[in-house]
């Protein structure tokens, strides 16, 4: 039986393969300078968010009216104070925490909903029509209006902003997942798994989902940017974080009355939002390239 | 010999924009234990759809609209999805044409080999790993232990096809369906894989259904041959009967279109024309527009399957005369 087989070179690799693949993706990502910049910004934000109580010397909500509207650098206030004399740096650092938490939870929730709908509609052709029409329905509303509608129904709070943004993420995510499921489902290994007697659940969770991870990771990263931006936008409009919560969008809203006397009140949180959104976008872009299977071949 | 699989008057049709089209039109065949049946025919003649019908893996717009499929005495067409799922991979296994795409790129060979064992035999991970090593060894893969940790893209096509065979054989199925298992491989590997299937068949006493369009493969592995044309069986016989005394013009055409190394004067002949469209209704014999021997009768009436010997049948009016001669000879 097959005795004269020429064995291919024994290319066993000591390192566990999964780690190696992650490492390779990371290495490719590091070749992209913009993505590296983005990753540094995100890492910086995460550090700020985690160590906020230690980094900020002042309480972000305690008012000190005698020191209101100080400019950056004045009297030990590194970034100045706002109209109630609260330290801008402390508010910015705690704001980083809020925008990160809101971003992560809303994207995770949206992802869960989108994955569920996308996997089902991609795999079961019979449910596809119904689910996709529901998704079309969600798509029909302009994003921010949909979020405002949901907040109008649930009331204004940061938790409701999270709910609104996650619902708003569902249709896009469902479409992306459905698209990858449709293409993965046609692969012969899925039929091969069926011919080995694997159940639908097993095929979906173990064979289709892992093959859809690349677009999902890219989507989640890009969506973080949108989520942070929308949280800021909704808070700016007074629909999200309520004062005195140090939310970046709310900080801009508070600062706009003092644009001429204390411009740092609007500019600083504005720069923070811009930097973070930009960072998540470039990292998402970089990941898209790094996870491209065609690039995987030549490494 | 005991019968393993018996298919009777199978009709498989697809719902399409052009209406309901039958890809398989009343196919009957049987496979015994330890026997290899080759299904041959041009691309699109319904070979693969016949095997997928047996597996119950038709695309969502396809359905078995008539006929019965009996596997070890059990009717498969009336079974529900869950009962079929328990059979698949356990009792009936299938190997596919493209070893390049039939393995999941994100999992190791070991993971994928353990899967059928853990689904059907409820083995623990450790037991499954042990069994996987034995299986890889059985299909002639060197260094099975280190191969378990490799990913499909790290193996050559022939190696991957061996892994596919190992996966299919993991639960000792009694029927193996091989859908053009060697088409994507180069010739030397082809021979190895065919030998391997043949050896394993003898070791495990499986029945094998091999779908192919390669007459060389047929000559090598088949015990019996079933020739299909446009969704119908046109000739069935033992491999010797088919190769030495092909009766249907289509079978002759297939054989003539293969280069013959033993006969230097052999001229390769292509069968003129192409397979009819599924939606095309042809009166009489479905092969007559391409048949060099077509008679008036062929255009009017569909020929029945004529018995030529106990094993050999041909669906062609050319056999009619001989058939009746023989019948009158026996009756008088």
C-alpha cells in the first residue's frame, strides 16, 4: 500500500500555529506606519482609561469657581480649566474611559446581534429574505436619526446611547457577516463536513465563523471609530451623557458658549475625538490589508 | 454477495428559473459489499448529482422527486435530516474532487481528522488523536504525528487527498463514494490514490462508488461500470464487458475518445456535438442527435434497457434485434 511515497520535507514548526498566525498579522500591520501611529494612540487611550484615577490629579466633576476658565498651563492645570473650574486634563482622561467603554460595549452588542442575524440568514436560505428585509428596514433610517429615535423612546442616558449605537451597528454587521457566510458556505470543505455528518450548528460555529473572522475584525475596529464619534455627537446634542459627566461630546457642547473667551474648552476634547477616531480608522484600514489572504501567501 | 446499496428509478430534479429540470432521470443501480462501481459519463451528465442524492446532500433547490434509495435494507429517501446526518461519515462517506478546497484552511489536519470521530464515535480528544495517527498511517502518510499539527496549505495535493480519505474512513463506513477523487491530482499521485482506495476497500470490505470521466481510472479500479448520458443510464456491465464488448454507441464513443498506447493505429475520435441542455426535450433516445448509428426508430421511441447478459444491459435500439433473436431462441 502506497509504499513508494516520496514524503515531503518534514516542515513541523515548534511554535503553536495560532500564535504564529496572529504574530504574522501583527508584523504585517507594523509595516504600515499610519496603523502603527493608530495603535499607539489607541494604546495610549486604553492606558489613560485604565489608570485615570492615578493619572488625573484633580476630580473631574468637582467645581472650583474661583479658578474658572483658566488657560492651558495656568496654575498647575496642564490643560486649563472649564467654566466651572474643573480640570480639563482630568475630564479628558475620564472622558477617554467613557468613550472607550461606550465604544466597546456598543460594538460588542452590535456585533453579537449582527453575527446572529448574519450567520442565520447566510446559512439558511429560507430565512434569508425575511431577515434581510428587516435589515433593509433598519438601513432605511439615517444612522443618527435612528439613534435619536431610540433615545427619544428610551430617554436620554449613556446606557441608552450604547443601546442605540449597537442597534444601529446591527444591519451593517449582519450584511458583512452574511456576505462572508455566503462565500464560505460554497467552499467544498463545508460540503465535506456535511458528508462527514456534522450538524448545522457545528458547521456554522466551527467551520464558517472562523473563516469569516477577518472582515468581522476589520468591521469591529472601524465601527469603534463610528461608535465613539456618534457617542460624542449624541452627547453634544444633549441626548447622551448628561452633565457633569466628563464625556468628550458633552464637553464640546459646554465649551461652545465660551468659544471666544476659552477656546481650549472646545478645541481640546475636539482634538481628542479626532485623534481617537482617526486612530481606529487607520488601524481598521491596516488590518484590512494585513488580513488579506492574498498577502498571506507571499510570507 | 450481499447488496449494500440499491437505487431504484431515481429522479432528481432542480427548481430553476426555467422551471423544474430533471438532472437524473430514472437511474437504477446497485452496489455490493467489497465491490467498486464506476459511474462514467461526460461532465454534466448527472453522475455527481446521483451520488449527492444518495448522500442526501443536494443543493437547496434540488430534490429527489421519485424513486428509492436503499442502504443495507433501509430506505434513505424517507429519512429525516437528523437520521441522515448520523449515517453520513459513519456508514456512508464521501471524498471530493478538490483536495485543495475540501479541507478547512483554518484548522490543523489533526483537528479535522478528530472531528468525525468525535461526532460519531464520541471519542475523547486523546483517543481521537490516537485514532487519527493510525488513520494517517493507514493512508500512507509519513510522519503522522507531526502532520497532525500542520495546516492544509502545508501539504501537497496528494497528501491532502490522503487526509480526505483518512477523514472519510475514520468511522469505518461500509460505503465510500468518491467523486472524481483523482481529477485534480497529477498522474503518478493518481495511481497511488487509486491503489490506496483499492487496498482499503479490500481491507475494510467497503463498497465503493467511484464517479469519474477518466476511462483509465475505470479500467484500473472498477468491478462494474455504469455509463450515464444526460441523466440516464445507457449501459451497465462488468468492466470486461464494457471494455471488450461495449454495446451502446455512447460507450463506444467514450472508449474511442481515449488515446490507446497499445494500439499505434488507434485514432482518437471525439463524439460530435455536446450534451443536451437539461431543459431540452428530446423525443426518442436522448443520444440520437449525436449517435452515428441513429435510425428512424431512435427519433420516435425511447429505447428500454435491453438485457445482454446477467450483468450487461444497454439502452439502445441496436440491441433490439439480437435481444429478440436470443429470446425466440430460448423460447422455442
